[in-house]
C-alpha cells in the first residue's frame, strides 16, 4: 500500500505541472512598473556566503530573490487594488518556488504532500488574480 501511495503522489506531482504551463507562471507584464530596472536590485544573502550553501538553500534563495523583485515591482503600482493583487501574485509564485524546492530536495512524505497541495492551490489563485489584473489594470 505504501508503494501505491508513493506512486500516486509521484503521479500527482507530475500532473500538477500540467495544470498551468510554465509560461503562465511568469509575472504579469501589467504588474511590472515602468522605469524600474529590478535586474540591478540585489537581495543580501546574510552572513552565509553563497558558496557555503547547500543546493536546496541556493534554490530557496533564488526563489526568494525573484519573489522580492516581483513584489517590489507590484507595490509600485499607483492603484492600491492592482498593487495588492500584483503583490499577492508574486507572493504566491514564491510559495510555489519554495514548494518546488521541497519536492526536489525534501525527504519527508508529509511535507512533500503539503508542498504539492500548496502548488495546486497557488497556481489556481495566480490564474484567477492574473485574469483580474489583465482586466482591471490600466
């Protein structure tokens, strides 16, 4: 039975990536603030040099950096509603990134199941919020 559960979880993980193609997981253009070049923004990595980090720590840091840059973009929107929704899209994308790191590097089945649930829920919410931004953002 445990083997069946593991196989079912693996199938669910594989299927979840088919819910939204990776292109749909890009930060919406309407959430980006014109004139803000976030490529030069740098998030400090604290006192731990990147070379001393494990692969999962590096993957987590990369995801957090992307999330923070997108959130800063979204927060610069002049409309409070658009700013909120754009910030939440970035936040949800960060949750997906963290969950993907767990699926790749984690070894606790319960934690991996939580990560999978987060991915599925956040992808649906990102899709809804992105549609709202597309319709409402000017």
